[in-house]
């Protein structure tokens, strides 16, 4: 049993230290192709497991995560969501509904101060996050953002300018984007609750 466990741990360690281009060879074609494009652009990832490969601080991105699993996303046309790009960004809570209505593959983590977009390539992620920024700043409604997203995808096919795909049009905030929220329970309240619980059990 110990020998088997040791072998399994060694295999996991091999995966962690393997090059991303090796790990993805067993991935489904759609995931493998999308991930290889990122490897071609930014080199081998910093982390590689059976399910994910991860790059840190590449280009404008805080983190890029490509996954073995891919999910069908029909907006604005059917494609697999594989590659997720993260930035430090604070979204006001009253803007969250509009962002979800705009694009279900844009994710906001209020506590960590991160926003991400997951699509088939980094250019589409730039497009989605730039439009998220427009929604937050009031430049566009979520309906207008969806319409512009579709337009820029068509413009890419027409070989016309695609400024929202080309680069981020805002500066990520860095650690200041985190929002740990507001404390509601004091240490005294927590201690009184603990004491009441101990008394009830006793």
C-alpha cells in the first residue's frame, strides 16, 4: 500500500513539474488547441496539473488559467470556454446584475477584488472585460455591451479594427481592488455566543 501511495504522489509531482505542452497532449482537442495558443504566446505555464495550467503575471493579466474541461457558450456564437483571464478590478455591487446580463462568462469576486473572463482566446477575454468596464463606468448599458461585442467579433472576421480585443482599455487596480466587506459581529458578541453555547451543552 505504501509503495502504491508513493507512486501516486510521485506521479502527481511529475505532473506539477511537467511542461504545459506535455500535459495538454491528453486533453480534448478544443481545450488543447486553445491552450496551445497561449503557450505559443507566453511560453510554458508556471503551474501544470492534469486539469489546469496556470500563468502568472503575463501581459496585462494577473493570472491566466486554461482548463482541460471546456463549456459551450453560445454568446455571441457557439464556442468553447477554455481560457480564463484575471485582472484586479473592483465592481460595485449594484453593477453585478448588469454584468451577468451582459455575459455569463464574466465572473466577479468581490472579496479578492478580481474579475475574469473565460472564453476561447485572450482577445475575446479582453473584449469582454473592456465591456464590463464600460458597464461599470456607465459608458454602455449591458444591452449596448452585448451589441458591441457581436459587432467587434464580426469586425474581426471582416479584418476591420478591433480596439476592444487588442488591449485592455483600463488599468487594473492591483491589491486596492480587494473588498473584505464590513464586520458585523464584534469579538465580544462572538465570545458571549460561545459562552452561551458552552452553558447550554453543560
